[in-house]
């Protein structure tokens, strides 16, 4: 089984590219972020014609997450427990939740498509929201694995954190002054790993490969990018992983997303899929 995550940065602008890539790369399940549309606006027919079912969670032209899968999806959740909300100028509990998390179960795998808040700047309320969001996500993962130690859990998506110095090559980013690389963000990311999850891509993909490049100032040709898209998985999921890849070439061509897909290959016992490819 091939599972992938991709911040598509507006699915209505890039549906053709995404579906073409899904079929060409023989992807079974794709977690998408920043779809930027409501479910009724999603270009579903293209995916369905290619043999994919969809689960979509979006409220407006901002944020939004989705799954496309060749396999049935069950146990759909549009938030994890106690997920924080955000409303500019407001504080406290009970704020409206954004479309940033979507959970499904596929073939006994518990998968989440996550679009972690950006943080904006270190002094912005969105930064504290981001840290609260990551802390609550950690608590969910810890509780889920405590209740079911053998759970094959994967948290996938755009984390908006570069956990190590070598995960970014962006001029002007300064630790202590910039989001995505601040000590508190990195600590929050590593705390999630600390509850029993690990990056299942990094051991199989060389350092120096990024997953995001800004559209401005020739960032991609200069390779001024960041590695901020990850698949953090439980031991039961990690044991199934046989290979991983970052599809850098998807940043090229006409109207690309500013992110590229991250893919893992799984060897699932008893999975003898003999379905014909759809072209």
C-alpha cells in the first residue's frame, strides 16, 4: 500500500495535477491539506473517475483537509479531542475550530491529515494557538496509544515546523526571531515524537531534501526550502514501512503547489491487491 501526504494549496487550481500524480505513482491513500474549499466545491468527479473515494472537511477558501482513497474509509473525525479553535481578537476556550484535522481508518490504519497552524510571528496570538494545537495533538496521540498500544497510527501533513537546523535553507530565518524554527515549536514537535511516534520518512530519505519552497524570489531554483511535511507514526505503523520518498519534481511545471508529496510504502500482511490500474 502506498500512502502519501500533500499540501495541495488549493485543490480547485490543481486537481488535474493531483489526480495525474495519484494514478502515475499508484497511490492508494492521499492526505491533502489546504484544499481551500467547501466539500461541495471540491472537484470530486475527477478523483472518482480515477477510482478514488473522498472524505472532505472544509469551511471556506482557507485551510481545509481531505482524503482520497482507493480503499473504504471509516470512523471519520473532523477534529481530535479538545482541539483548540481560533478567532482573531478573542481568547479562551470555545473558539470556533478551523478545518485543520481529519481522521479516517483505512485497512486497520488510523490516519490523520493535519494542517498545523502557521503561527505567523512569535508575538502573534496565532503562535500561541499553534503551540496549544500541537500540545493538544500530543495529548490525543498519547491517549490513543495508551488505550491501544498496537494501534497503527499515522499523523500526516503540513506541520509548519522545521525540527532541525538542516531542515531549512531560507535566508533571513533566525532562531528566536522566526516561526517554524523557534525552540518552542521544535520542542512541541519533538514532544509528539516522545509519546511513541517517529518520523518514518527521515531514515529512508537523505537529508537536504525539502518539501516546501516559497513562490517568491526564485526560492525553488535556489533550493531555499524547508522540510515541514512529515509522517509521524506509531511503532505498529512504522513496522509496516518498507520505503519512503519526497517527490521534489512536483514543484516543477505549470501551476505547482508550493509543497510536494511525501510518500511511504507499506507491506501489509494479507494485502494481495490484484486490481487493475486505472489510466
